[in-house]
C-alpha cells in the first residue's frame, strides 16, 4: 500500500465521479423511491474513505494511461526555483492545510465564546417541559432573544429556541426535528466533512459535497421524524418548518453564528428536497 502521483490523481477522478453521482441521486425525485437517505450517507462515507486513503492497495489493478500520465509527470518534474514543481505543489498544499486548520480552530473558539454569551442570556428548560420524551433524551432547551431561528449546539447537545410564542403543535414539531439531529449524531458527520475540507482545501468538489451532505442530513431527519406520522400530521410538520423559515429575519448575532455553522445545525433554509420522501398528495404544489 503506497501513495504516488498516479494514486492521488486517480483518487481525485474517482471522488469527482462519485460526487457527481451523489448529486444526481439527491436531485432526482424518482431515486428516492429506491435510495433511502441512509444509503446516501453510506455513499458519502465511501467518498470520504477514498479521499482519506489516496493510496494504491496490493489488490489494485493498474491500467497504463501514458497519454495522460506521462505529460503530467513531466510537468511535475519541471524545476521551479530550485525545486521540482511537484514538490512546490505539495508545499503549497501543506501550507493551505495548516492555514485552513487554524481558521477552523478559530471558528471553534468563536463558537464557544458565542455559546457563553447565549447561555448567560437564556432561560433554561428541558425538552420534557414542552412535550413527552424518553428521559434519556431529555436534553436542555435554551430560550433566548439572541437568536431568531431554532438550532442545535451539537457538541453540548443543547437545543436553542428563539424567545417567541409557538403553538403546542409547532413546538413539538420543532423540538422533534432538532432532537433527531442529536440522536443521529449529525455533528460528527459535519466534523468529518470539515476535516475533509481542511485536507482538500483546494479541491472545489469537496465543498459541493459538503453542501449536498447537509441537505441529506436534513432529509434524513425529516424522514425519521415523519416515519410514523399520518399524512395529516406530516402536512402539519412540513407547514411548521416552512412557516418558521418565512418568519426568519437575520440579526447581527445570526450573521456571526453563520460563520460558525460547522459546529451547529440552524434551521435557516428549507429545501424542496425535504419533501421528496413524503407520500404523494401531501405536498400538492411540488
């Protein structure tokens, strides 16, 4: 098992192909009859595994492609400022990784600072104060004027709610959605994507994949929350999320939180893809 120019190049080509496949699968409504969101997450994990291990395995079958690889190798062997061009690229790659990692750590620190501010100016509740819930899943709920959209602080397993009046039905739908993010351990998937963008900071398809995985995570939450619902309750659930999205106005703190969005889940966007898994007739306009 070894790493080489050809293994990295082939890995990037394979990853690009799988990312395009991933995009097609979540964009086509018919595929949702065949592919559950868990299978889409599995495909994402295969992409992650390949990118984190850009190596040639002992069982790898090598196909000669000299028309492409020979010019590429010749380009990498060109001497620039006393160093091979390939070495210069690797140095830039490593410098970029370090810079991206430092920026990510800064965002993490900023998120913790914002969390302390929010905690000091919040009323502390638990999910059981609003709805019936399994005692082991009775996570804290902070209500505060500092945010205008429900969200989850993934590391702390805390649900944040804006200090507005919700009906009982709305609060149950919102808390069920946010709780499912915690139960799915979505924060760890998000951090895996963050790590991937640190390593492959220059590879634009990785950012594309990151956005698509975020959509799938939201779809998976909705899929699990609505699994045992009747069509009428499903419609109420979707309506609650859509109405909540329409009422959102961004304040200064909300903009700051957006910079740290890698560390929490904020319901600031409702994608039409959320409706793909709903029974026909529930969303008549789609």
